[in-house]
């Protein structure tokens, strides 16, 4: 049970699965749970592929809407919340680090956050519809996998700038060497298992990761929990949209 505890913590945090732990997780287990984030992404992707294969009627638009609803429900909108907070902070922060961090802590959702949510969900819906029309299932598996793989990569390479809280514990207690091998395994495993099909989504994810990380470092000097959540959503969008376009 102790071996699976970090996995259960990752599932409890990243999904809506009814998982209960016998006791509160300690910092070591919280840090190790990051290693299982790619696996959780793979499970979410497997759910999407299974739903896409299901013999449902109603046309591609309705199926895409149902897929998107299941996707949002599976994660409880966790990363969408981070995206909205980050968008509000980036626009309202006016380039100032402290102002940006202060706005990010505000629980209310402003106009920039609403626009970011609408555009993100619209892009996901349109990309899902296009992919379903062409019977392309691989991106449905890769988008959640790469989105959640971006989190250990981000905490591994980027300072965490808000002391205290869950994100600070994750950053401090992440087993760095093991996390590096996990990230490298994902990067190598995708082209090894999908061939040429997986190269374009992988490139889109890497470019999005590098660009967003650069913006975080310039504005904040590192990442926060909200910007990490925004990273997940943006990587997922990049994978879906880029694959649908080509």
C-alpha cells in the first residue's frame, strides 16, 4: 500500500475519482506523487479514447461536446481555475511581479479569466470535432499525457516563487533525479510507440512549454500553482489544435 500511496495522492489531486487515504499525506509522499502525474494523464487519455470509440450517435459536434464535458469533469476543472487566475493576473499585473502575484491570489474571476476559459474550451471543442471527423484517436491520448507530464518538468526546471502551500511542498520534495528519468521516458516513449504520428504533438507541447516557462521567468522569476495549472491547459490545447491543423 505504501508503494501505491503517491499514485493514490496523484489520482486524488488530479481527478474526481472518489479516493480516500487513511491519513494525511506527508511531504515525502506529496513530492513523489508528481512522478505519477504522467500516468494519471495517460489514464485520462485512455478514458477519452474509450469514449471516442463508443458507438454514440448525434454527429461529431455532439460527441466532441460530450468528450470535452467528460474531460473537464474528470479533472474537476482544476487546471482551468489556474488558467483563469493566471490570465487575470497577467493582464491586470501590468508587467509588475508583486501586482501579478497579488491578483493571482484573488478568488474572483475577472474578464481576462473568462475570456481565457471561453477561448480554451472553444479551441478544444473545435479541435476535438476535427479529430473525431478524421478518426484520429492518438491526440486524445497524448494531450492529457503531455499536459500532466509538463508539471514534473516545470517543477524540475523552474523555481517555485510562492512560499508555503501545496506547490511549495511539491517543488521541495520532488525526487529530482527520478523525475528527470520520468520526463525523459515520456519524451522518448511517445515517438517510440506512436512513430511519426506522435512527433508533431510532442513538438507542439515542447514549444508551448518553453514559451510559457520563459514568460513565467520574465514576469515572476519562476512558477506558481496557478501558472502550473495554466501550463497544463495550454499544452493540451497546443497538442489538439496543432494536430487537427495538420
